[in-house]
């Protein structure tokens, strides 16, 4: 039967041990080979030939040896996992007509009939200290007085954001829709039948043997779940292209009640979508921007507190909305710690790993007397960080708990300011920011961290293969010159 | 002296180098071999959902529910009742509690949660109990429920309830229609390629409570009449050590998506009627679309499933047919060359979309009454349970002790998109579990499939 799963810290120790054992062979082999080489070099050519003849190897033996070497080398190369390249990515650029400055938001909230005055003031307070700017966008259906969240309007928003992103991706990469082998779409809060993936297959006339998957309800971290799924599929199918589309459709999710904990999404969620082209074809190595190194997923759903902290429910009046619990920051912190315990051994330099391990073991054995938990210095492992722009509080908490400098969280803060919380696509807007600022260099490592309902914390690590040439065409093209901006703690509106 | 010493050391070094080289080459070869060993996908076990008897939907009850919709006129009422009476569905099928209790027009989120929870938890409890696997051992969890996707997802609900591990890979598929079972299997099969000794649990069901249509558009009312509650949880693994306990092995899987065609995409679609009420629209072109998708799927499936002999015969027959057709156009214009799928498949799990669907697919595949009996009986006993219907059909075959070692089972389903997905399984040992059919299999097949309410409601067929 299967082994009982080890507790987290033991599995870190096991991973370290496995690393050493796997490379155990490397340790003696290299000095041995070097010694042999030195010996061979010492001998003169005549002696070498004499040695060779004395070994009594005839043609058959030589051929067999060469054959074995070739077979083993082939087996080795074939058993290695195929690399997954990110050819390019594109984000939805909301038109100006969709912008919702604070004043517009306030006016709309005051005019719709279902919010009482306390709720209006509460929403404005949230907006003032949210870290959002004046250029974030909401779909038209939500701007009506009262909003009209019909299915048709939701489909219209879906078509607008998704098709814009895919059209831009096609223009950037010369992708032919009929070449797409794998399609993964994630949209948490809107899932019509047929799915959004079928909608894309229909619009772009994709092939009938396409492997399409539509993920829903998986929260703001679903973008990385889609990447994980696309990666698994690419491992199983050589020479393939995978199109991953991440979005959140805002139209059907307007909360029309007065429960405070359920009003937050109205204030924070904004329109956005991203389309990403992945491939495992060797041809793409020449033009791919990034290579996927790792994806690590952590699910804290077994803990009731974590499970309940982002929860869709109905309030006393029957209005449905997403309830964000006050414990979300604590839960997010714990989920992150669990995730980095798994990511750490994969990316940190050996010295950092040993120090982290020692601290874990010490705390395990000695409890609190073992000293404070050692936070590995992730700056040494990554050059860029994309943290899901869930809200100012989330970014502040992460910056504090990981000890990150302001420069590393700048992409997240600026994305939150310019685009708001676009849910699963926010990570791609942040990556676009770093590229637009010409900070991406070949060889740089990028860490994407997504959080979402469940409670899940998912990470992906990319390496840059090709730095995009300035000026970079993307969602920041028209405004990057204004960034970074200072985002004040509070923007007074009332 | 120095030369002698160095020669000995040299030989020793060569020996050590050779040994290490052999060791590493053997370990690479073993890794490659081990990789191939783990590429099989085994069906460990499956459990079909059996709701409690207080949820049975008799024709009488259906009639009451339909009458509650005051917006319907008499012709509409007659039309709906006609559909129910002629559907081939018995008095034993199940509906959601919210509809039976009169709340069909305004189901709460709790109603929807309760409906799926009952299905998921009861089947999973039994699945874990029967297999002896603990929830903490599950590596991959997939849920596909097309028309209900709350946040947190249903997969998170299950992770929370069963306290699954942190590193469990969850996937919540939604909106993928009635053919989602093979899609979920495809997902798991692909994940299996990248991981050894993995255990996956898949839950497939449909949510009816939030999707009751309260309007007057006929094309949307069919869904109300035909869909019934049902679901299935099944466990898949690629662990070769569990092979001796597994029931079936996946041989191949074919997906055909005809969404590129506009008619196909919009023939089964959730949207709003003229009054703004959301319903599931089934268009008149659905049969034509289904045939096209079905043909595409079979074209890809046939070479993988049929023995070489049958394929060769098909080519020969095709050539002959074409020659004859060019000579005598009128006589052979309408006929098509048939492939005998029964040469490669012993049992057929057909999607129970409706009596007409089963008959049409059966005749296209050249099946007889015995072959379509499991699908017909499933439609009779359970109704159209959407994506999980294939598993009830499989359950019938198993309860009737039809599944013997080395038999091949073909699962074929259709769904919104428009998709036609199929997968072929090989039975690994003689199967005998009664499952959800345990208490009623003796009564099947019944003498007559005619609805007992034909006397009472037979007048609907007259006007």
C-alpha cells in the first residue's frame, strides 16, 4: 500500500537527502574520470597504442561499447521531461470608456437602490485605501443604474476581454488557431454551458481533436493551475502548442446587498484577461521568451478556517456574493509559508536551504526555543517577483513576511493601481510591467505567486530566455512612462 | 617501479570507471523502463449515486411541477407531458429536493450545495470504504459538474470535507456538458504520464436545482423534462501494484470537438429567453450536429479500436461501393458503408441522452437489442443523468454479469459544445458487483417499457 504522507518538514529533509543521493554518483565519478584523464595524458602516444592493443579489444567489442553508449545516451535524453516554453503572452487592454474613477464609483453606489448609506460610505472607504487608481475598469453592465447582470451581458464581456487578448497574442506570435493542440481556460465566477473554451474553439475555428479544458470556481490562483495542467498535457504530447486563457468575468458578480464582508469584491475586482502561448516544440526555443522551471501547488482546504475565508454565499436577503473573512491575511501568510517550504528546495542556493532546514529542525525539536523561523533570502533565488495583486493588504503582508525590498513588489503594486484586482490574469499584467520597464534580462528568474479561494497558494518559476526589445507593446504601452507612481495610504474622496 | 605501480593504479581506475559507468547506464535504462510501466490508466473502482427514495419523481409529480408554472398555456402543458410520457423514463428516477418541495423557481445556494454534497459525499464515502484507500492518499482530484461552479470550487469542498493533503492536485471542470466524463479521464490520463504511482479520484455529476427553467420557450423546457439526478465517483490509478485489484484498463480515448461549426456550437446552449429567463436551449438541428460529431469521432476511433482485418474489409467494401455507385447511381446513392464495431468491442456504454439518441447511435453502429439494452434500461431506471450516465450503463452490465476478463467496453457520449467523446476499456477480471443496480437488477429488462401513466395521460398523444 501507499506510504503515509510525511509531514512538511520531514519531506523537505527527504528532498534534500534525495538530492544528495541522486548526485552521489556524480561525486566519485568526476574525480575518477579526471584522474584517468591525467594518467592518459601522462603516457606518450606509443605507450597508449601499446596499452590499447594489450587490452585485447577487437572491432566487435569496440562496436558493442559504442552501441551501448549510444543506446544509454538516447534513453537518458528521451527520459528527460520536455521543456515547456512560454512563446509570448498578451493581456486585455480595457478601452477608456470602461474606466471607473473613484467619483464615478461613488456616484454609482449612491444612485443604485439597494445600498444603504452606510454601505456606500463603507465601499468608498475601502476604495480610498485599496491601492487602486483612477483608471481601473468595470464592464458596462455593472455601470447601469441598477446593474443588469444578464447572461447575455456576461457573455458579451467574456467575448470582449478574451477575444481581445487572444487576437493580440495571435498578432504577436503569428499563431494559427488550427495549430493549437491544447486549450485551457480558467474563469472562476462565470461558467456557461457550452464552456468558454467551446466559445473560443467556435470563434477561432480550432481543430476538432483539440484537447480543451475549462476550469471554474478555482479562484484567483487558477491561472497557475491552468499553467500546471497545460504543462502536464505538454509533457504527454510532443511538438504541441497550448493556449492558456485566464480571466475573471465581473458582470454576474455584482453584490447587491449590504453585508460588509461581501462588499469588498465590488470595490476590488476589475476587468482583465490574459492569453499565454506555451509550447514544447524545439523550434520555439529560438523565439520563446521564458522557460517554465517549476510549478508548485499548495491547497490548505483541509483547514476549515482556510476553506471558509473566501466563500460564496447568500446574505440574509438572498443576495449572493463572495464573503472575504477577516482572517484572510493570516490564512494567506500560512498558505504562503507552506508553499515556499515546497518551492525552497527547488530554487534556493544550497546554503540558504541548509539554513532553512536547520531552522525548521531546531523549531521542531526545541519548539519556540529553537529561535525565530528563518526566512530564506529569496532575493538570491529570484530577480523578479509577481505577486497576485489581490489588494494592498496582501502585498503589504507578503512584503513584510518575506522581507522583500520595495523594488521587488513594485510590479504588483503598480498593477493593482492601474488595473485593479483582475484575479487570475493579474500575474500576467505584472510580468508585462516588468517587461515594459525593460528590467527583464536574459537568464533572470521570475517567481509568480497566486492566492485564491480554497485556500490555495500556487507558485510558478520561469527563466527568461530572451529579453523583450523596447519599446514593449502591451497593456502598459500608453502609460508606462507615468509609472512607478507613489500610491498613498489613503486617497481622500469624501 | 614507478611504471609498474602506475599501470596497476591505471587498471584499478579503469575498473572503477567501468563499474560506475555500467551502474549509471543501468539506472538510466531502469528509469526509462519504469517510466513506460507507469503509462497505464487503470479504473480501480466506481460508485454510482443512488439518491434516497423520497426523491423519486413520478410522472404524476412531474405533472404537478409543470402545472405550478402558471405562465404555461394548455398546449405547452400537453407538449411537456407528452415528452415525459414518451421519454422512456420510468417512475423510479430521482429529482432534486428543491424541485420536489416546490422551490424550483427560487432555489437557494444552500439547496444547490445540498444537492451536490449529497451526491459527492455519499459516493465518495462508499468509494473510499470499498477500495480501502484513505482520502489522504489521493494525489489528483477532478470534479466535473457542468452547471454549478461556486467559489470555493467543489474540489475545495471535497478537500475540506475529507482533509486531503496540501499537495493534492485539484481540477474543477465546468461547462463541459454531458460528455465530460471522457474529458475528465483524459485529464487524469495526461497527468499520469508525468507522475508515477498516482491515485486520482474523479466525481462526475450534474446540478439540476439551480437550472430549472421557469419560462415558456419550448426548446428550453425539454431539459426540465429529461434531466434527472445522478452521479458517479470513480478512482483511477497508474500504479502497477494495484493492477490486480483494478476493474478495467484504459486502451484509448478520442475526443471530437465540432465547436468550430456555428450550428454545432449553438445547438445545445445555455442562454436567456425573450423574457430574460435563463434556460438550456436544445435546437432542432441537434440530431444533425450529433451525427456529424459522432462520425468524426468514429473516424478517429475506428483505426484504434478495430482489428486490422475489419479495417481491411472496410477499405475493400468502400472501394466496391464506390465502383458500384459510379455505375448505378440511383440504387446506391443513399447507402453508406458500414463498419462492424462489434468486431473490436464487446460492450457499448451509450450516453442516455434520450430514447431516440440511443436508437440512432445503436443503428449507426449496427447494434442489436441486446447491445443497446444497458443504455435503454439505464434511461428507464435513472433518466438522463448527463455526464454520469455512462457509469450507470456500465453498472448495469456489471450487475448482469456481462463483463468478463478481456472484454472490451466502449464508452460513447455527446455533449454541449458540440462534442462527441469516446473511450475504450479492457476488462481485467470477471466483474460481479451489483452497485447501484443491486436491488432492482432482477426486475430488468421489464416486460414493457411503456409508461404506466399512459392510461391517465395517454390523451396527450392523441391531439
